C-alpha cells in the first residue's frame, strides 16, 4: 500500500505532516538550517523557515550546503564517492534528488500536505470521468505526480527551466502538459481561451522571473492572480489550494484566507499553517495557506453513507438516459460508505467501455454484494466485461443477471485453482507436446475441437493447489491424446449413426477411447500418467471381465480408433467403467466443423507450398518444370507424426528442401487423415497439377468479411484502466514483404563502404574474442591481484587460496535476435530509407558474426487488422530474396506494438539460445486508428514487454523520436533504449548498439 503523509488538522487548522514518509525524514532544524534524510544520504542545507534552536549538536551529514548571506553556495561532501544525484520514494512517488546551486535537494515542505489533499480530493470524486488540474508555480512536480497517480490530467506551469526538468523526471509525461512561461501571462492567455479546470493549485513564491525576464513579485502580483482563479474553475470544481512560504509579515494564513474569500464570496474558506514534524514531535514551519472546496461534498467526511439523491447525481453522469439511476441509487443507499465508494469506482471504470454495461452493473450490483465480497464482485464485473468484448451486450447482460451462478463458481475458486492463474503454463505445456499447437480456453465442459482445449474455469477437486494443477495437466494431456492418436480421424457421428441410441453409443465409445488413450499416455508420458492415476475413482483391476479384455486389446502398440469402434458393438449394453474427472466429453459436431475447415485450408496451403518450391526450382535452373510431371512423395521415418513416418517431397526425381511452414502443414495433414492423398499433388480439378490454378489470397483479400480471423493469430491485450486483459482482442496475420529487385542494397553498401568494412572487421573480432578469466586454479599467467589478496590473507592467519592464475577462455556465442521494424505511415521518407540502410549494414555484419537473427516489420489498422511482415526468418539464409525484401520495406499504416511484441516473442521462444534479444527500430510511441494511443497503448506495450522479459527475452528499443525519453523509460526500463537524435545517424548507430548489447 502506498504510504501517504498523515495530514492532521485541528480546529486552529494547523496542517502538519509527520515524518518519516517512506525514504524522507526531517531529522532536526534550527538557526536557519535543517538536517534531512533522503534515502541513504543525510543532507544539511539552509532554510529560512528553520527557526529556533536545533535539538542536537554536532550534526553528521553526508552533504553540507555551505554559503554566505547574499552569495551563492556550494555543496561539500564529508566523504568520498558520494553521488550528486539519486532517487528516493516519498508518498508512493519516485523523487529524483539533485543538489542544486541554491541548496535545494528534493521537495518543498509545503508540497507534502498539498499533494495529500489533491490526491484525496481526486480519488474521492466519482461523478467526473475526467479531472483536470492547473498547477501554477508547479515547482518540482510532486503535486502533479500525486494528481496523475489519482487519475487526473495536469497542466504544470513553471518558469524555471531547471525546476521544469526536475518535474519531468518526477511526474513523467503521461497526462501532464508542461508549460515554461510566466505564470501571469499564461493565466491571462487561459482566460482569453476560456479554458477551465476542475482543481487549481497555486504555490506562490516571494520573487521570480519568467523565461523572458518578466518579474514576479508576490507583494504586487498575488492579489491580481488570485482574482483570476474564480474564472478558471469549472462548475464541478473540486477545490482551490493557495499557499506560500509565509516569509513576509503581511502573508499569514488569515490574510490568504481573506484574499481567497474576496474572490469566492459565500464560500467556506479554510486558512491553515503548514508544517513538517520530526520524529520527536517538533514542527518546522513550511508556510501558510488557504483552501476552498464545496462544503456540501460529503466525500471527505469519513464513513457517512451517501444518500440516494447524492448517489443518483453521481451515477447519472454514466447512464444512457437521465433518471435511469434512480432505482439503483435507492438500493445502493442501503449499503455502507465503503461499498458505495467501491461501486462508484467500478461504475466509472465500466462506463468507459459502455454506458449500457454501467447501467446493468449498477442495477445488479447490490445483489452481488449480498453474496460476494468486493474481490468477488470485481471478478464478476470483469467476467461480464470479457463477455461483452467477445460476444456483445445481450450475453453480458445475461451474465450480470446470473450473479448467483457466478457467486457459486467464485466460492469454488476461492478453495480451488483458477484457470486464469495457470493458463499460460498449461498452454506452454500443451505446445511442448507433439503435434499442432493447441490453444487453451475456459469452457463449460472438458473437451477439444482439435484446435482448442476447453477446460473448466476452476478446479476445486482438492484443497491442495498442486493436486488441482495436476488435474488440469491430466485434462490437457487426455484431450491432446485425442488429437494426436487419431480419435478424430474418422467421422464419429457417421460411425455411430447406425446405433439406435446415439448418446449411449457415444458414451460407450468415449469409455473405450479413454482406455486406449490412457495406455498411449502410459507409454509416451509415464510421469504424467502416474499423476493421472490419482484421479481414477476405481482401480483398473476392478474392471468387468469384458472391459478387461477390451483394455488389453486397446493397450497394444498398434491399437487405433478402429479397434474402439470394433469393440463398441460387444460392449454397448455392458455397464460402463467409472468415469475420470479428466476425460471430459466428446463433441463430434464441433470437431467436424473445425476439422473440415482445417483440412481444406491445409490442402490449399500445401499446394501453395509446392507451388513455391516449383517456382524456386525453375528460377534456379532458368528452365520450366515439366507441367505433366507431378510431385512425388517418398515415405521416411519421423517422430513428429503419430504414425511414425512422414514424407520427403521429390520433384523430377530429386528430393526438395521443404520450408518449415510446408513441413508443418504436412504434419497437420498426417495428423488429421494419416496420409497425403494423391489429389493433394494434382490440380484442383481433373488432370495434372498446374501451378497457376491455385489463387493465393492477396494481402487485402484476407481481411475481407470474417475471413481475417481464419488462420490468423489471436492475442490478448492489456487494458490498464481495467487492470485486466481483453481476451482474444487483437487479430494478427503474418504477411510477406513484397520483394523489390533494384539497386538499393548495392547502393547502400557503396555509400557506406568504409563503415561496412569497419563493422565487418569489428564483428569478425567479436567472433573469435577470448575472455580473460581471473582467480583460476591453473592457467597461463599469475593473477597479481589474486596473489596480493592471498598474501594479505596469509599474513592475517587465513589459509592461502590456490586460485592464483589467469587464463584465456574462448567465448562461444549463443545468441538469437529478433529485429522488429516499424513500418507505420510516419516512417515515410528519410526514416524508411534509414531503417532499410541500417538493416542492410547490420545483416552484412551479422553474417560474419554467425548470430542467428530474424527481421519482421509491423504495421496495421485497428485491433482487427494487425500485420507483421516477414523480411527474414531465423531459418532463412541472407540471400538475394532477403535483400530484395529489405529493399521492399515500405510505410504502411499505424503502430499497434503490444500484439506484435507478443507474436514475435512467441517466435523467438521457439529458438534455442542462451541469449535472446528483441530489438525494436521505431520512430515513435504506440499509436493506432482506434483507442490504442496515449496511456492505453503505452501500458499495453509495457505489459507485452514484461511478458517477454518473463520468458527470458531481453527487449531493447532504438528510436529517433526525440521525445521518447518521456515514455520509453516507462515501457522498456531506464537502460533498455537508445535515442538517436538525427535520422541520418541511424545506419551508423544500429550496428554499434548491437555490438555493445551482445558483448
């Protein structure tokens, strides 16, 4: 939980902040100086408000600010090696500490109570969807940071360039507009533009100068500035905060209050004294202030519940029609204040998705609160939002109404294991099994359609979490075995159609297949099989005699689904064996629909693969292949198919080098039908195979209608406002860059011929680089440093180590790198040329180094049309075709980065390497045609990068966006990006950055 300063207010309105607060503490003060702890370091500096006598003598500080009255001072360290800049955490915000020439370090004392008040006011407001704050004389940015954390947008006005730089570092760039201008001039400009704000903070200094030399004098200018404030606030104003350091006799808390009262007649104004307390209770003044907020707002009055009228007022702003919130507000008024606050927060969140969803949530939430705690209600809401995202409003409304069913399931989740908690692990486990990659999704029953494994949302068979996880694994393995061992190679519905009771026949067939699949799993996955035995309700030796005979037959090495069908007629009237919790149900209709579509797609993809092979052969030989000579297949042994064999493709009697994607299609065909039929090698109609008869869909056609999701990759997307993933949200398709056979590569190599030679020599040196290993038990030379340490140890009576040598060790590189290239429309022109030149130089250099690398471009438009463009795959040599694709890279549409990172992460994770890098070349922040911009796009990209890091991948970004520091540090981390200030430097820098990253 974020620690905020405790703001204590008594009837005399003293606003005092107690320390320590996280990493900050006021240790002592007096005689115009103060002693503070900022994290690990203690600092002594001047402060005109540090009145009185210090509590202790002989202060011990790390840094001391030494100055003379009327002269600038300097910082003096009391020991060596002390940093002049570091960071601490104060009230949940990271504060950069910098020792400046004026004796300042981090925050002003009056920032702490002001930040607390601002944050509480914003977090307590539910009737405004967007809150704006104007921070005049914003200073170091602490108050702005607190406002942003609470959900507001801020205009931060500060004339001092150094303070503005500090504010950027502290508050960041998200939701903050920084203005370096004279405050008075800027406020008058706001009035001309009729701009209004929901909150205003004015922390007035005594003196100051604007960027153009304009003088600010508090004694002259404050009255005029305060008079403007009432014209700058909205009708829903949350408050005005006015404070100053109180250095002049005329400016007391009461005088500030009177000044504010004059411009806000009839409003309640609260004057107060600001202070910062030491641990022993002594208080150092931090200035004076006055504030106003609507005294009719009960959000700050403790635990008093809101009335129905107050609730209706706050809910109405989120409803489709006025008055719709009357009944929900009346019901919600019966609940506690804490529950009301919780519901109002949730309504604000879901209203951003749909006003209709907000109405239905608030209509049924009181019933939900009666059967679940707040965590359960939030889970129920997120579940309904997921349904809305995937299926629409009406199914989501039905889910809202069925709150009791969710509550029952939620109760089971509390004692069991939720699929959401382990779905990524289970999907990775499923991908590690043989056969096609299977997705894992939640479903009502345990079953598979041969492409997706449907598992229950929660398993609560045991109170032991590990046992529940083992049951999930057993479900995955059993459903996988159906797809791998041929359960669905036949049309089950047709095979069972002759039985008078189809349901009985299907149940008996399932029992037989369960015996066969269990035997298969016991042979191929004995460890998993042992865990599966725990879930059997009865030992297998208790089977009836007829079923025991069937079990023995189905356990044979060559047993197939046909054996189960043959045994069905003899066992259909026999009592069935006990079911297991992992076997689930069979859904033949679902399988038939998915399987038939896949078989047709695989057939076309296989033919297209053969077309590509034939085209490559003709191009290489400069002759046309005999059109009457079809491809031939030769059977070869393979462990990658369930039957233990695959095929080698021959053309004109010669074996062909088949690309991995075609091999994958062949494996899928064999998994579905057990062979590759002859007609797969022939034309679509009668006669021989003609390549031209197969029409490959264009890059535009694949997006038309609903076809865009067929064969595409579907990924989740992180919604930071919900703090939850949007399930199956982004649709991505891999495309090929259209190759351009021109002189671009040769011209680039000629243009940078000197640099290319230097890079080649540098990378060749890296390939054979040796590393000096020190403190070795034997070696080529004596390690002088180790010897000195050992002699010192011996003199002190310690045993002398034997590790006294150095030796050279040949470093073996084991690196795989994925280059992710921005192909958005903003890269048009020089940026696109620079990206392509950088890739040419990098590829030429990497070829000498031997690192494995792939290049993919990315672009798209909206979540339904995300594209990655294959430039070079990991298994593809760098040849003329790749060079032509690099030349063919062209600007496209927008920059939806999260889904691209997730996809390229999955590709990179398929490569075995000790070090894996994901390097992005981009010219700007994430941005798409829909809502994927600003904080939403940045936070989704950041979450995708976190997912990549969790899988062992090291992301890095190279950008030419000069404002990138404002958001890249948040997305990639402070040391995982590089900003290149000029486009023309990109080709020169990329290879150098890669060299530094990999050595």
